[in-house]
C-alpha cells in the first residue's frame, strides 16, 4: 500500500479539494527547535455554509493631497467582490448596498448605491465602481457597505469588519 509523504506537495495541497495541510518548522533564538502539523484547514469551501461566500478587496489611493483653492477631492474606489467557493455549481447571488449617509459625515459616495449581482461563478469577481467625495481633511474608513447574500437558509446580510483607511491632507497655498 502506497502512502504520500506528509511533506510532499501532493499531501500538503491535495488536488480536487479546498483544504490545505501545513507543516510549520520553528526555531527560537536560544536554539530550541520544533515543528507543528496543521491538517485539513479549509481554504475555499466547495459549498456555502453560514460563512459569507464573498471576499472583498478595494482599490483606492491611500493618501490624498487636497491643495488650497481646489474643490473637494473626488477619488475612484473599485470594490472587487469575489465568490470564494469552489464547487462547480456554487453560484452566488447578492445585493450590494452603500450606507450612503451618516449624520456628521465628512465624506460621501457618488455612483450606484445599490447593485444586484446574479450567478457570480466560483472564483470569479465582480467590480463595483464608486467615487468618494471628501468634504474635510482627515482619516476616513471607506467601509460603509453591506451585502445581502442568498444562502440555502435564506437571505443573510453581511457587513465586513475590515477598515479601508484613506488619509486626506489639506495643503496650504505657499505661493
């Protein structure tokens, strides 16, 4: 009977699965060494469960210089929403929504505040384009989004806890 070596690529990253096995070797400054084996960690599940099947990333400038005399800066924001599932029939339907106004807000969004996406294929992404308009200098968290995802147990609203920070600095006119 043949068995794969536990450190082989085939054993660590088995084909046709969304699990991974890890071997972590370590050494301390005083010469102690060790090894940990972590097995069957789910990376990208084939089917949806209670966890959100979406992965969210944003493309945006992290710093903005606002020159004296210029109008409020408008900055493009690209939101990449990816279906993290791997099963061949694991399509995802979701509605994206911007919480567009909060009392005392120092920035707002322009663009489509609501987007519906149907049949997002496993591993594929959908890009949502917005513009952020900054009304004052400061540090801002761009994350004002929620996703209503159709799941086997019904529609679930997900809010990602990640902070997407941008710094807006107002430059004085030195001429």
